[in-house]
């Protein structure tokens, strides 16, 4: 695998400043990915490492918005590390298919592990913290029955669906506890909010 301090310096230099997607998100995803990879011996660690470290640093398109990550862009970012072209290509492919919003199935085992690890970090206690941090940064209400952009709605739209979309056996196993914790959190949230369960928007 590659020298983590070099990869970290490269990634940190281009990471966005946002609490839900900061450098520590990458650290956590890398730990989760390594844990899953231990149960998937055929996964290529070099491809996985580059894919994880750079999965949230999408290059900006000239006209705004995000462009797909290319092997050439990664190679440029990773100069002077000498990374084989096929490793860069497979890492770029894993990055391009990992996002929930794009809804693409992973086309490789490394892509599946990246997707599972990234989604696990959106679940459980950390997922809850990230959800509200993201909502707050974008001016969204914690909860508002008249505003569907509220952060609690995001649990029903996305976070509670992540468990059933896990690709690896270890990902599924790790997702169970985190999913149960989010459900417990929501039960308590509604109890404190003073609403009956059936009143909430699902
Ligand atoms: Ni991510």
C-alpha cells in the first residue's frame, strides 16, 4: 500500500471545509474499509486505499458542479507517487460509482467496499451527528412538518435505507447496530417532540 502520510497531505490539501465531509470522515471510512477488506481477501488494498482517500474530493467542472474523477486527475493529484495506471483507473471507477445520489451499483469489489464503508459512516451516532451538522450548515430546520428539507426527514429519505443496500457481508453486519441506534434515536426524538409516530412524515 501507499505511504499514508503522503496520501493524507494530498487529500487534506483539496478536502472541502465542511464538518460532515472533513478529513476525519475519510479517516473513519478508511478504518471501516480496512475492517471490511479483512473479510474480503481478494480486494486490492492499493485500489481501495486511493479510492477511500480521494472519494470526497471531486474535481469541479468549469461550469460549476462536480465532474467525474479521472485516472489522469488522480495521477496529477498524486504526483510524485508512482501509482500504476490500472490502479488509478480502478480507483477512479470506485469513486465515480460510490455516491448514493448517483444510485449506481458498484462495478468492483473495491467499489462495493468503499460504498459500504462510506454509508456506514452516515449511520449510527456519527451518522446522526453528521446529518444535523450538514443540515445546520445548509440552513435547514432540525424538524419542521411544513418543510420537507428538515434534517429528520433525511433519516426516512436516506439514512434508514442504507442498511438494506449493503453489498458485503461485513458491511451488513456492521450496519445492524448503527441502524438500530438510529431507530432508537428517532423514537426518543418523537417522544420528546410530543408527536405520535403515525403523524410524522414517512
Ligand atoms: Ni464520503
